[in-house]
C-alpha cells in the first residue's frame, strides 16, 4: 500500500487563527508562468492577482513568488484568502480542561466549531488558536454550530488521529440534554433507529426508507408546563441525527430552524437558541491512558427561564 506523502509545512503564518491556502499546481498544463495559472484558476480579476504578486502575498517554500516565475508542475503556492464579513458571536467559550495533549471547551450556541462557509474567524477553532496561542490546535470531532456544549480539540497534530479514532470507533460516551414539548403516553425511554440522509445543497437532513444508519436512546428526565427535559444518547453520529429523531417522535427541539419547518434566521439573530446541549464526554485518553469525564457547565434557557427564551431576551 502506497503511503501518503506528508504535507509540506506552510511558509506563511496563520492569520487570525486561520491557516493559509495551499494551492497545488497541476502536473499537466500549458501555462508559461505561475501567474498565468493563478489568473485562470482563482475567482478574482487579473488585476487582483497582479496586486497580490506585487505585495508578495503568494509564497512558495523558498519565498515570495515573482510575477514572472516560470510555471513549475506539481509545485505548491500558499496565500491567504480574504475573510468574509462575519457577525461576531457575542458569547464566551469556557475552557473546561487543558493539558499537553487536549483542550476541552464548553462552546456557546451559534459558534461554529471549525471554519466553513461564511463562518471562518468566528469559530471555536480560530478563537482558541488565538486566545491560547496554540496554532496547531485541531478538532477531534465537530459540534453543530447551533448546538452548545463540550468539544474536544487536539494540541498536537500527530496525535489527532488517535483521538479521532475514539469517536469513529464509538469509544466516547456522549450524552446530550434537550428541551422539547412533552407528549403524554409517548413511551420513553426508547431507542430510535432510522436511515438518515444529508444531501448537499439541502440544509435539513431527512429520513429515508432503508437499512438504519442512525441510533439514539431518548429518555425523559423530567417534565412540567407542557415541556420535557430529555437525555439523548447517540450511538451513531449522523448529521442532525438528534434533531431528526426528536422530530420523528413528534417532539421537535425548541429553537430548531430545520424541523419540522425550515426557516432562515438572520446571521445576527441570536434569539431563541436551539435547545440542545452536549452535556457529557467520557473516554479513556489514548495517549496518556487517563480516564476523563467532562460535564458542561451550561444550562438550557427554555428549561430554566422559558419566558425569557421565548421572548428572545438574554
């Protein structure tokens, strides 16, 4: 089996916690200069490419790229893309644990875990790299942007695979808390199994006929005033799995913009957050052998102060 070649180190530093883009030049091509390829490949005007070349913003392993540098098949060029305009997420992120190998944080609602789409610098990863001065920090798993709670990050890139394997092999005990309507006679606890699909371009995941690929244990912790506080234990990790399964039971999560109806809240609308919290992470550290148990310090507002949540007040 052919071994994957390691990625060359970037000759540019991170900017606001974000790595530079590495652009690999195609092995085959008829471009006379690297500049000609960049003009054809990048979704910006030729004048923008020329300006970046003059400013030394395209860099090779041996230094800034010259404007007339001949095309070099298979070579790499690094640069920083312009960041999108982002609405700052006005909620703090708490570090629950930190050692030489991992960082565990208690993420707020509305903060993405990693850069994606229009969320780049306003993400947990970018914030932590800046605030903790850990430029090589990387996520062991991902928590949905609208979900609050515990997320595990790896300090050393060479150890990331070991922690990711824990999640892949379901060796991490994960427990979530949720607030949703209470249905008398629903019959809980119960295990929900179904086949969930997520199609690119469609925001909401959905169930389809076929062999189940998702499984969640749903338990009722307590109920009052028509609301239930639920304990959710996923045994698989499909996209939006918990939201889909709760909607299937007829008790969609409070604040869910996808189920049962897809809505489109504005990027700066931080009212009525999704009432879903990653409450517990428990695992044996694959590097140190230590047994870890972490619990979120957050609460779900619809349970502790429903009227404030419903009115959109913080």
